[in-house]
């Protein structure tokens, strides 16, 4: 193995790659624009959808309550609801989203309300549907207010203070710093996209430098050079790794700039608003460090798969399943209740997703970090050794 020859091959491949606009798009443009588009675009869309849903006057239906006309009248008078006439198929109407929610008022409710012994009101909604959830929330607020007013009136009629019904309040105060709050909220999402982008960044260069060269007929020319095959494959591999790491760096830089822009535009950074999402820079550095062996693993596996293929089309058919094999464990790492342990620390990709989530939240389990870094480096080294072995095989290089 000659470091000078490896460097020469690497520089040659880097120069050729920088001339390819498709590779530059996958390395720089996509990762750089992805994070701002995700944060600003998704946030704007979600805000617009929720705001529009809150502005809508929900259509609700009262079931029963024939002997409670005052309650029905107060609900209609509130102006917060469009009360529909009762119908026997009200459950189907909610399922069909023609009515957002329903309230079942039991018999004798209004009379019992004045005596302090009213039966329970049942609220019906379409669970998981945004507008139905907002409608049932408003109905709950209405009946909660009605209950509080009835309680206050009963106490007043008996000459008792209203505070008897609520002798104390419960307050909730956040004790975590903004970095931990932001890391806990974004900690599952950021590793997902960083790992995925490290795969995407390496994908096109790996295909082009192996199967692409076979298809163009330039692989034979390179093999005729005095450079050893090990030096050639390591030089090409370093180019693929550079593309992967540069995609991750572009994404993280774009994420940092986006968060700073959000803070500056909202004016909360200067005020030290604890509600402003921020991430500990040490957590970002930790993610960068942990992503290096993953990028090595992806680069080696992609290069090996593409090297085995006879053409770009065949290489793409090999690489596509790998995308799903990466997305699934990373997605599992986002799920709540999945905690890092020594068994999961040995599961490729999933372990990186979990430990990055912990680091961005300000939690540093050094034992797990060392085990995950070491095991991932071992997997990456094995994949790289396989690449070198395949590149030395005439049957792989000259498959027909």
C-alpha cells in the first residue's frame, strides 16, 4: 500500500467528481437546502393547517338534552359552534367528517346541575383527526366552564367562598435549559436525516466510480496503470467517503444557520427565551464524530455493491434495498420508549440513531458511546476489507 499513489488516485477522482454537476447536487445542493426547506417549509405548512382549523367554526351535534333547553341555548349563544339538529346517524356523520364532534347530554342534566348532582356528559370525536380534536376540545372547555359556574353559584347560595371548590392551583415550571429542551425535541429527527444524507451523499459517487467506469470502459485503463489495485480502491473509496462527509457537513452547517436565522427573526435569542429551540454545540460535534464510522460503513458497502454490478442500472437495483435497510432502524430510533442499552448498542445504524439522540439532549453515556463507535468502526473496517478483496478479483471487475 503506497500512500502517495492512494493520494494521486484520490485527487484524480476528486477532480473528476467536482466537474460532475450531478455529484455536486447530491453532495452540496441537496443537503444544504434540505434542512431549511424541512424546518421552514414543514413548520409553515403545519402552522397554516392548524391556524385554518382553529379559525373554522366546528359543526357539532347535541344528542339528547330535551329537558335541558338552557344548556343547549347557551351552547348555541356562545358563537363558537354551529350546532346541528340531532340525527340518529350522528356517529356515522362524525366518521364521515360531516360533523366534527357530538355531546350527549343525559336526561335530567340541567335539573341535576342546579342541585350539584348532574350526570356525566359524554363527548364523541374522531380520534386522530385534527378538526374533530379541536372541536371536542372546545366542547370540553364549554362544559368545564359550565361546571365551574354552577359550582360557584351553589357555593354562593350557601354562603361559602368559591375557593372551597379549588383550594389550590398547580403550576408547571421547566427546569431544563433550552439546549436540553431543543435537543430532546429535535434529537430524534436530526440523526434520522443526517444518517440518511450520509448515505445519499455517498450513493452517486460510489455508483459512478465503479459501475459507471465499467460501463464507460475506463476501468480497464486505470487498471493498466502501475498503481496497485489496493491503492486504486482505497483512493476511490476516500473519494466516496469525502462525498458522504461533505453532505453531512453541508446539512449540519445549513441546520445551524437555519436555527440562528429563526432565532434572529423571532428576536428570542437576544432575550434568552427559554421557549426558543436551541441545540448544544457539543451535541452537534458529538454527532459529527459518531457519523464518521457510519459514513465509512456506507461508503464501503455502497462501493462494494456497485463494484459487483456490470452497469449503473444493475448497481441501482442493488443499492435501492439498502436504502430501506437504513431507513427502518433509524426510524425505530425515533420512536418513544426505545432506550439505549448494551444489546442495542451493537445493532448497526440503530445504535448511532439512539446515541446521537442522547447526545443532542445533553446526555453522554461514555460507555455506550465507546462501544457504538468501536463496533461501527469494526463493521466499517470489515466492509472496506471486502471492497479491497472484491477489487482484486478478476471475476468481479470483469463480470460479463
